[in-house]
DNA sequence: GTTTCACTGG
């Protein structure tokens, strides 16, 4: 793999940097993210503020505040502002507002900084009215609102989605001779992006640049994110180049967004070259960059390269996390490589990475695919014992596994177990079980379950209806299927082409090919466009009725309508013509099918073999098929 | 000395 080779070459070109365990530990203890110990509480508030209050927890903050209030001489408002800022950074806005009020009641007055913090907290809590009141208080107290005060309020307006008012406020601040700065601009750009107004955001930046304001990485972040999330990867790439051209420093986050977007677009080669470009500039990929790449490789069917990337990141001291392993495990499982997925799970445990619900659900899915239901159930017990709660997806996977193994009663047992654990069955749960009952020929149970979901207010989806109608048709209850179709019309549920295909199929199976044909012909009037499945089902019905010329004509019509036949369409027609001993047309159809890149399926091959044995076909026919 | 803005993975 080219990329990995080049990554290795890069690595050897850079100086190695190894942190010892000792320095790591020291740096950890400098960090105030840990809680306060009892000895901390004996420190003076000044020392505590100085020791660092980053990431302070609620209880510690309240205790510290209490100490400050009781201290004599009183701390200055500046010290309180420090505490409030730290708390606001942990998003505890209500607590900040509460403590601000208490401080005031203790006779310590707000200054303009405190009021800016208060405005920010109100804005972040989407309480714009109170934020503007605080602004009024600033004016009443004779303070002059500055760029920060205005920017904070502008951000508040952007957060509630009134970006036009935010822009008006910029005009107001300019009138008041307060100069907007880069943060004011970034705030407005973000506000525009929140509203999906990417073009306006870009235009604003250009206008600002004309006025001598230089954008930074923050300016473009929301735009780039928006472009990537809306699938405009090419535009995101263009913007990345524009940023480079404008000499804006790019970081790993910026690159990762575009790399992820390229991976999602299945442009793996482009994402790899961007990754290499980033690393060549000395910007090292992080776990998120690697997770995107691993996902991209797995999606492209390059599972082993994905696993190799995991090795590569470990070697480079980029620590994989639960997402890394989940991506690989899920991908290996879906490819039927369960044992490798299980090895990855074991490696997670070895590396002290805690599996989560997604990890276990993937493994349970893998076991279900192999009909290893006992082990799947054991896995469920294992995750519960490890305090990892199964969710509705986990249960849906297991229930589907039961139904697939024709153990629908076992599926019902899980359904009840799940409900007892407080999980509410959803449309997927009910649909799966209804399908299980239908496939076991237990139509009454299927109907009852359908009734139950409707009566408790779980909305059946088109998929649910499809499953039920298919089950009814397959079990000789076409009339009831038609009744339900009627009900769907009455309830204004758009059946969609899948449902019509199922009904047409049911009609053909019930030897009502003429009814099926009428329904088929009425589809355009209903505004529904037949797809390849609808055509194939109808062709199959005509063949069954013995109307081979009509069936062949329908093949031509679907091509005219721009619907490409698939292998199933061809095989259906070929078998029908073989059955009718029309060897000539069969040969023509086979040639045509081969030209489309399809081949004879198992039942066609079986029919050919049988006919060879009976002498109904020449041996040369077989050569043509291969 | 204290206040404002942003972005990445399942």
C-alpha cells in the first residue's frame, strides 16, 4: 500500500520524540481536570484559582465560591470573574448566573467583565431577552459596551437563528464607534453557516478582506464543515486550496474534515493523497483522521488494508479508540469474517479499550449471521454483566437472527425480555417479528402483532406493510392483501412501487395475471414509476400465463423506458422460452444477457441440465452458457 | 489581571 510506505518514510525522516512515563505523570498532575482533594480545600482561594480551575466540577466550584465569599478581606470581582469564566467554559451557564447573583447580594458589584460573562451565559442558554437586559445594565451603570460585549450579543442572535438581526447589530456597533474585529466576523460567518447560507458567508469574507481584514482558520471552519456534511466535497477541496493560497494555517482538524468527506464519497485515492500531503507538511494525522481512512478502506472492500492502518497507527503512537475497533469489527463481521472480528475484540480488551454497545451489537450480528444463536445470547449476557446496556438495535439484531433461524418464538421471548428491561419496541422490531411469523406460515400471529403495533401507536413503515402484504400473498391471502392496500390509500399512506410490485407478484401467483396487468398499466396514472423488480415480476407473470410474445415485448418496453433489465429478468425469460422449447429465442436472450455482463443462475442451469439429460437440448448449448 | 468566535470519527 503506497500510502503506508510513504507514511513510514515520513516517520523515519522526522526526529523521534518519546515521552517517558515520568514526564507524562508530572504533566498529568499539573492538570486541574482532576477533582479537588481535601488538601486542595485547605489552600487559600487565591492558590486554588492560580493552581488552575480548568474543567472545574460543580461541587468544587460551589465550595470555592463559598470560601471566597467568607474570606476577609473580600476577594476582588476579578477573582470571581476568573471562577465564572472557568465554569462557563464547562457549559454550566445556569450555575454561573446563580453565583453571579449571589455575589451581588453579598455586596460585590458586577463590572463590565462580569456583565459580559452574564450576557454570554444568557446567550448560550438561548435567553436573549435577559442578555439584552444585561446590556441595558451596562449602559445604566455608565460602562461603555466594547467589541467583546457586542460580539457576545451578536453570537447570541446567531445561535437562535436570527442572523439578520445579528448583522443589524454590527451596523449599530459601528454607529457607536465600536470596531468589529476578527471574532465579530467569525461569529457572523458561523451564524450564516448555521442557517445554511454558505455563499453569503463566503461573500462576507471577501468583502471583509477588501476592507483589510484577514480571515483565520476559525473563519473557514464552519464553511468547510457545512460543505463536507452536505456532500460538496469538491467545493470543500477548492476552499482548502483557497485557504492555502490566502496563507491561512491549516491544522489536522481542517484536513480531517475533507479527508473524511473524500472517504465517504469513496474517493479513496484522493483522500490518501490529501493525507500524505498533510503529513508532508508536518501535520500528523490523529485517531479521527485514521478512523475516517479505515472506514474508507473497509467500505471499498479493502478490509486487510484497513486492519493494516490500525497497525500503522499503533506503531506511530496514535492510540486507537473504540471507534477505530468498531469500524473494523463491524466491517469484518459484515464481510462474514467473524473470527477476525473476534480477534480484534480480544485486542481491544488487551489494550484496555472498553467495548461499547455498538461493539457488542456488531459481534452479535456476526454470530446471528452464522446461526450461532446460543453464542449470540451469551454475548448479550456478557455485555450486560459488563454494565454495557443493550439498546433497541442490539435486540433487533438478535430478534432478526432468531427469525432467520426460523425461531420466531425465541424472537418473541427476546421481545418480552426487552420490554421488561424498559426498552420500547420500534417499527423495526415489529417488522422483523411480523416477517418471522409470515415466513413460519403463522399468519394469524403476524396479523395480531400488526394490530398491536398500530394500537399502541408504533407507526408501520412502508417496509412493514411490504412484509405483511408479501406474507399474505405468499400464504394465499391475496384478498386480505388487497383490503390492506385499500386501507393504505384511505389513510393516505403512499404505497410506493415496492408495495405495488408485491401485489402484482401476489396476483400473478394467484393466477390473476390479467388483474396484475391492469394494475401494472394503471401505475403511471397513479404517478408511480415501475422499477426493474416490477417489470420482472410482470414479465414472470406473463410467462406463467404462457404469453411469451407479450413478455418479450415488455422486455423491450422496459428498455425503452430506461429501466435496465437485471440477471433475474433475463433468467426468467430464458427459462420460460426453454420451457416452451423455443431454443432459438433462448439463445438470443442468453447472448444478450452475456453482453450485459450477467450469467445463467442456478435454476436456469438446473433446467438446462435436466433438458440435456432428457435430450431436449444439444450439448453445445452448455458451451454457450459458460 | 478579568469578557466574545470554530471545526473532525461510529
